[in-house]
C-alpha cells in the first residue's frame, strides 16, 4: 500500500505521485513498525503529524479487516450449503 506526501502537511494513501513509501497492505503492525522506527517519516522526508497518524491507523485497521480470512463456519462452501439437513 502506498503512502505519499503530496505537499506540506498532506499525506495520502493510494497510487499517487509525490514522495512516498510502500507499506504492507492490510497490516496495522507494519504501519506501527514504520511509525515507531521513524521509517515512514524518513521516506516522506518529513514528520507525520498526529492527525495523519490517526487517519493512517484507521485506514490500515479497515484494510486489515478486509484481509482477514473468511469464517469457514459461515462461508457456505460445501456440498450441502444452503440446504436443510
């Protein structure tokens, strides 16, 4: 997942131009490591303020939920799916 700085105080997520970094899609832990080590700020060549940090965390939390494996008990993928026994 690409995180980029497009101007002073503007941090965006997605396939956009600007100074950026690639982070693990759907991994909040990956974002947290990049923030803790200062790697994201280094890649963006500037600090990531608290507001942008919170927005990025929410974005990555949503992405992490989207990458979770489906619950097999409710997936309905079997020869008797949807049929009463």
